[in-house]
C-alpha cells in the first residue's frame, strides 16, 4: 500500500517523517481535507495569528502530489446583495 506524507508549512516547516499508508490518491485527498479541518479546529481563533499556511502531500519518492492552502484575511465590510431578489432596473 502506498505511503503519503502530509507536510505542514505555517511560517515554519513541519515535515511528516512517518507518513500514512493509504490505498490511493483519492483517499489521501480525503485525508488531507480531514487533517486540515482538525488543524483549523485545534487552532480556533489563533488561526488569525498564523497567517497563510499549507498542507503539501507527497509520495514515497518525495514528489508533491497536491496541496491545500489556507489564509485568513480581514476585509472592509461590504453588503452582499441578496441574489434571490430581483435586480433593480437600470435608469431609463
């Protein structure tokens, strides 16, 4: 069974030295999403202090297969238009 490595970068580099045996890349993708969710849950509000971070998943040869990136950004508050309401007609 192939082994996949889930490396985390969040200003520091935290390589996965052990890896996880999984049947295929589809399962590795699912595991990456679950792992990301757990990291986000564990960070809670501290996520805002971490900045951008990424999980890169590589195979046994060290080749990066895919990654997930996350960033928290503050934005100027804006009003979101309700798309279920009809749009106003342009002036005649």
